[in-house]
C-alpha cells in the first residue's frame, strides 16, 4: 500500500513534466470511512495535474497502489438509471456497428457490476468480465455475468487469450485513464481480439473538461486526462488504429473510439481532424491549462462564498450523492459538515459511511424528505436532470438545487 511518484510521461516517456493544477493532498476519492474513528488514519496523497511539454499528455505523477484503490470498490455502474440506459444503448450500438452475430464473444475489462455486459447478453452475445474489485465482481456473478477477479495487464491478457481464445470485441469503458501503463493495457486489449476482432475504448475527454471547468473529475484513480492528440499517439504505439469515434455526454463528456489491430494503417480522417482542432484551440499548450487552474480557484471561491451566505441566512444545505468527483470538489473547496449538513446516495455500499477528508455523513435518499433541507448541492452534476426529477417533492415544498460546475448556480 502507499504511493510512488513517476518521473516520465505515460505516453511518450519524456521527462519534461510541468505542474498546471495543484488540488492539494487528498484522500482517495472512493475510500469512504465506515467509522469516525477511521478519520485520523486516512491516507492523503498529492493530487496534482501535470502536462508533458513533449506530447501534451495530461496526467498525475503520484500513483497510489492499485490494490488500495480498486481491491474493494464502492462505485457501482448500475445504480443510476441514466447509466443503465446509456449502457443499453452502448451495447446495442456496438453490436450493430461491429456486426456481432448471436453468439459473438465479448469481453469487458474493468466490467464493474456487469451492467454493460448484461446489455451485450441481451443482444445475444457470450460475455466475460474482468474486474479487479472482488466485492463488485461477486455482484456481477450473482447477476449472471461470468466475471474473473483479476487486475488486467499484458500478462493477464496472454493468460485469458490462451485459456479462452480470441474475442470478437474487447471493451474498456472508462478504465484506460486509471492505469499507470496505458500502452501495456492497450497492447493487452489487442492481444484479446487479434487478428480480426475490434476494441472499443471510452475515456473522459480533457477537451470537455477544459470547456466545462470539470476539474473535479481529477482524482487519484484518473491517472490520465486524455486529449485526442496524445491518445491517438498511444493507440498507434499499441499497434491499433481508430476506425471511428463518437463524442458522448456521459460523465461530463467522453470519447468512444472503435479500434482495430493495424501495424501500418492510420487513424480515420475525422479523428485526425479532432486532433488538429485541439491543437488549434490551444489545448496542447501549457498556458491554456494554467489559465484553467486559475478558473478552478475562482470557482472554489465562488462556491464557498455562496455556501457561507446560505449558512449566515440560517438555511440548511445538504448534498446529493457521494461520487468521486464530489469528493475532489469538497476537499479542494474545504467544505465540511459545518456547511454541508449531510449528503445522500442511492448506492447501498455508500450509505452509512462518511465522505473522505470532508467527513460529511452519507444517508439514503429518504433522509431528504425527513430533514427537508433548503438547498441540495448536486455533487454528481452529470446526473443533475435525473436527480432533480427524483427529488421533485423537494422542489415542490420550495427547495432549491445547487449545480457547482462549470460555475455555481441555483435552480428552483
């Protein structure tokens, strides 16, 4: 357990790394204490974003032990109805785009509770999940999705390929950003499908993070914040090419890329155009990200001032959700239970715990009706529409909602 600090870029191996945003020493965003006596022993690690001056890859250089981050995991993909619908559409779209016939073999790395693979099952595929979090993998198996409890790397890929044969499609959904060796990870995905299968990778896009000031999506699990330029270079090094890409609004903006094994082919023209657009907008420039950091500090000040005004007016503010992004926000802004009385979460693995670092109690959503706060701070702002619809009774009695990103704003 613990962490180490790397000295080279994950994409180009260069050593010219420049700090652009320091979010301070923070606990791991999904390490929710189960008891107040655990507060004093919480481990904190530097949370600082760097840019590679050589290839423009955005990354953390402080790497927390993966077992500490993922051995026992509290995030479940199937908790949100928005995410369940997203995965149903995802499975259907990829089945059609890749021409997967009934009985096609689909493997997902970091498959979580099997929600996405269940969508492929519904389309007639044979599925296999690979998930390092043992508690979450057990939930997937209980729901009928065969799942191996393994950390994925090239050696794991070699073993799975030898034992299971080639797959028609390998899916890596919002996990590439989590690995310290993304090149080896991509090579492992290629091994699972070559020579004729395909790979689908979905990653949060740093271009959207820049546009919407989504600095709270930076946490210790997200070792990389991918722009298309550095990502495209990494994919080529892994011996694959981008056939097609889509921009998806989920998680605040992601890129979904369809890849095929190719030692000589080039990326599709639309993807190359995206790289050119990023460069023209200055997204590969250190100065742009330094300006991004200044805006993040401005947002922090505006949000804390707003909460202070609510407190002085005698109004009670509570949170909705305890997502990783919310915990980055709370710790960066120094928001604790004196300004946020409690928060709620539908995930039964989180209710009954406390937020890391800020130590705000987490309750089931029913507590909102019991305690009737005046204002709800929606921490998973990417699910704001779903949450406001669920909490219509809060609005009906005059309650308001606070969305923190890209600027604090109150909705009635």
